[in-house]
C-alpha cells in the first residue's frame, strides 16, 4: 500500500506535511482541522486513507497550515506560506489540489503565484463561502472561544450532511463524541483560519487564472449554498471544468469513490493526448 513509503515532517515556515505514494507530485492543501499540529494516530491514518487512491499514481504532499498563525492572517498570507514551501521543494510548476478550506488556499495561491501551479483541482470549495457556510463557521468560532466542545462538534457535524435526516444524525453524533470528533485543546490556529476564510472572496479575480482548473463538489453542500458557489466559481474561470455530484453534501463529495477517479483523469489529460 501507499502508506509503506510514508514520510512526515514540516516544510518552510513550519507547515506540517505527510508525503505518500509515487509518481508525479501533487500538492494537497488540507481542509479545516482542529489544530495545525502534525497528524498522529487516528488522525494520521484518516489523512493517509483519504490520499490512498491518489497516491497509487501520484506522490501526494498533504500540507496543512503552519502553527502559530497570526490572529489577523489573511488567505493571501496563508497561501504565501505554501508558495514558499513549493518553491523550495520543486523546480517548476506542479499540480495542486485543495479540499474545503484548502480549496480556498489553493485558489488564492494560484491567483497570487501562478508560476507554481500546472493544474488546479478545487474540491468541495469555491471562490467564497456560501451564506450558510459563513454563518456556520462563525458559530463554530463562537463555540470554540467558549470552549464548548460538544456544541462545536455538533455544528461541524451538521454542516457535513446533505439531507435533514443525515444532518440531525451527524449533529447528534458530534454532540455525543465531543472532543473525539473535534478537539479544541489548541484553538488559536483554528480561529485564525476561520477568520481568514470568513474574509476570503476571490470571485473578482477568477478571470486571472490561466491554468486548467477542475471544480468538483456536491449539489447539496451546505457550506457552498447547495453547490451554487461551485457553479459560479467554474463559470468565472476561463475554460474551467465543473463536476457536480448529485445528492452529495460536503462529506459525501469528499468521501466519494468517484472523486479520485475524476481528479486523476483531469490531471493526466495532457498525457493522454
């Protein structure tokens, strides 16, 4: 399995990374995490599991935000950390994929540092959060500041769902699991990231993107107004491709077996010509 050649460490200004697989490099910008410590134990196994299908054909560099973010860090600041690390690691442009909050980072990075990106995949993410997503993440921030672990986990769980029934189930699971689902022992980096994403809106710059882009997500993703933000994002990027998974929410799209297939097909298109 791909995990047999797993490597871990930090890059650049202290960005945690997990490297797994073989083949051309793919930088994978992580989604929102409770903290920015290097993943260990169950968290590490989860991260490797989500990379496994991609790692069969790619050397995947899973990269998170650094620890010790400034409280007022912007998405451009965060993307700049990634850009510095990529310049050190690679001699030229490489493929970039961002999921959820990592998709915001990846879009910002591509706009600000286009020379570093060959192809871009934005999964369960878009040029801005939807109205529901912004409101939910601000509620999460309020609960984190109050150190209300169960309420934090309940809010995070509910937004992952696609239907009212699954929403109720995931909210209940989050409440019951509490810190096992979403620990908040070191919340400063989480709060800084939420604030940066709350202010993030790249809609007006999407026309600048000059690399091939795939936008993919579920048409019931609450964070992005039931997929409407995905459509708007793809429409504004010259030549971008959009794939919407019917009936899928945030979690459903990211856990779909179709996602790595669509990603790899897109990344390898030029090699097939």
